[in-house]
């Protein structure tokens, strides 16, 4: 990369943050516009490559999966992606001997319009590896350093990198995570709070096959989800996302590995036979937050820099990917018209496209967590009645798996599986 991120005369984008949404935006934009735009991604974490994502896995919804197919990535990711064919939801206490199932999302064709699984569990390391390889091939530049300052000028933004270099760009995208330095420097407000909970993630091996079935047990301390992963070296595996009261995490995870495994077994049960820990556990303090705006002068917020939600529905990354699809689309429209892709009207169109769905999803996941992380009897009875209703209404089920919005024509083209 030289002193300016662009060749003379061409437009250029600088993405701060090589997480999955940042890399996806860079790739989608570059693929659709090639010579019309230079794209550079900078992140101090790039020096560690994809390995820093080892041990994490995400439920990737049908819309983002269609986008990865459209970008030619899915065939690279597919060997590390396990379809969630069925999901059972229970609402019980830890000591309850039986956990009745209130809601199921079977793979019966009513879930996604094309009859495909409503989500896949995808391991983060191979996904990031595929994104990095495709980005290099597309001619995207990389800098293993952070953006330390950015100041907008009339028709560009001036940026200082962590290594002291200065450059300019048509637009900077802040995909630099929940504590976005660029968001703060731009003076964009943040409405948010911390949950008194942590999300514990781990990979476990089990004796029997999961057959593509996920479980979410709503326990009084928070949801405990088991999500199917691909087999590795002949071992059947699942990912767990276990929400616990923050005050209890040290005691639960501080013991010997066999004690930790015993706690997992109490929640997971023995339906898949004996368990073994493969990766983790690691605990992540949980919070909620949404930026008061998704844009400022020559700056767009993407991913957790724009919104952080509870992992109860596994939708945080999916929201970031929807943002990447929307931003790539409005910037591509501007470039094809020969106009400035970092102009205020382009960023306004991005914000309009994402604001409503993001706020709706953030509020729904917050409500879901509050409703279920609660042991009061009237609340339990009301929510179990509610789950029973959802079970009988396919339209509502579609809303819960995030597919209702993807089926609407107003969704970004890439999420509908269409090219930019
Ligand atoms: C327990 C748990 C389970 C989850 N499960 C799911 C799931 O199943 N499905 C789902 O959709 N979502 C899930 N999520 C949400 C998901 O993890 C996040 O939404 C997603 O990882 C956010 O990605 P990001 O790239 O925006 O942010 P981050 O992953 O935080 O990445 C930010 C990047 O920016 C870089 N950076 C920081 N500062 C700078 C700077 N100044 N300049 C340049 N780069 C910088 C960092 O090095 C980092 O690489 C889960 C979250 C938790 C806590």
C-alpha cells in the first residue's frame, strides 16, 4: 500500500477491521466493481491470520449463506458447515428431570422459501481463511495495523494508521468491533447496557451423531444452546453457547476440566452419549448496544461497531453480514452511476436500508433474553403458552428464524442470492 489508498483518479474504500462483516463487505464491493474502486482492509489482528478465530463457530442464516454462494465462497466453506436441520426449544429448570419440547423448527420445507436448511453452523477459522484467500485474489490490499485517527474533508477522509502512515480515502468503514474507536472519534452516540451474564462457548465431542439437530434449553440463568458441527477425524462434535450469570462464571469454569465437563453434562444431558471437551470453554461478557446513527461524514459503521445484541438467537453476525450486503449494494449503485460512493446520500441510503431491521432484531433478542432468563411462575406459564402458539404458526416461525425479512423484496440483493 502506498501513501494514498488509491491510484490517481479512482475511488477508494478503507475498511477498519478484518472481522467477518468487514472482509465480506470488502470482497463483495471489489468483486462487483473491480477497477472502479481500490479496497484496503487494515487490522492489527491480520498478522495472526485466520488462526485467531479458532474454536469459534456461528449459526449463519439462509440469507448470508446465499450471499456466500453468490460470492463463490460457499464451496470453500461447505466442508466446515453443518446444516441445522431441526431445532428443539425447551423451557425448564436445571434440576427438572424432563425437559418438554415447546417449539421445533423441523426441516420440512416451510422454513425457507427454497426449502434449504434455515441455518448452517460454520466454523470461523475456515470461513475467515476463505474470505482472506478470495480477497487477495480479487486484489484487495491489506495492512496489519489499526486506524488511529480519521478526519473528514470535503470530498475525502484523511486517515492515520497505527504505524504512522497517512492516507486518504473516499470512505472509511468502521468495522472495528463493539468498542469502535472510530465511532467514538466521530462523536456517534451509543445506547447500551451490560447484561449481568456471560456467554460461554466451547466445542464438545460426543459418542452419538447429532443428526443436524440443535437444542436450546431456556434455563433460569439464561439459554444453553447446543449446535451441530461437522465431524472431525471421526469424532462427532457440537458447539455450545451457554449463558450464565456473570457472578457464577469463575466458579463454574475455574475448576478442573472434569468438573467443567460435569457442569456441561448437567445441562446438555446424555442424549448423545459421553462428552469430551475439544476447545474452550471461553467466556464473553454480554452486552447490548446500538449506535445512534450508522454514519457520519465519510464514515459508515458496520457489524458490532453499529450494533451488539444478545446471542440468544445467534443473529449478531448475521446482522453484520446483512449490513455488508446493503452497503456494498448502495456503493455499487453510486459507482455505476459514476458518482461518489462516500457521498452523504449513499450513506443515508445504507442507514435507511438497515436501521429498522437492526433495531427490530436488537429489541426482539433483548426481550427474548429477559423473558426467558426468569424463573417466576406466571412468566413461565405465559411464555410456554406463547411458544405453543408459535409452534402452530409457520409464518411466525419464519420470523423467528430471520427468514421472513430475507424473503421480502426490500432485502439487499446479495441476501436474496442475486449478483450486485
Ligand atoms: C457467545 C457469543 C455467541 C455468538 N454466536 C453467534 C451466532 O451463532 N451467530 C451470529 O450471527 N452471531 C453470533 N454472535 C455475534 C458475533 O460474534 C459478532 O456479531 C461478530 O463477531 C462481530 O464481528 P465484527 O467483525 O463486527 O466485530 P469483531 O469480531 O469484534 O471484530 C472487530 C475487528 O476490528 C479490529 N479492530 C479493532 N480496532 C481497530 C482499529 N482501530 N483499526 C482497525 N481494526 C481494528 C479487531 O482486531 C477485530 O479484528 C455471538 C456472540 C457471542 C458473544
